[in-house]
């Protein structure tokens, strides 16, 4: 787990995209979302009985990028 915080213009997004491109080139899946969106999707999936499927899909990703 890693978090990237810092001043604007210091290359955080550039570094994140570079890591994502490397992960894709190595065959990993990537999920780009916001924490709010992920929690909302998980909440909705519980109501629709697809919660376990949603969790499985998230676990299969090699990298999750919360923007």
C-alpha cells in the first residue's frame, strides 16, 4: 500500500500513471476509481446480491488507484 501526497506540480500523477503503465505491461489489471465511487458500488452490489462478485473483481486487480 502506498499513498502519494504533496504539493501541486511535483509529479504525483505522472508517477502514478508510470506505475500503472508498468503494471499493465507486466499483465496486471488496474482499477481507477474514487473511494466514494467504490463504496457506493459495493453498497449497491449488496442490494443486488452481487457483492461477492464485486469483491472478487476488485481483488483480481493488481493495482487500485483512488483518484
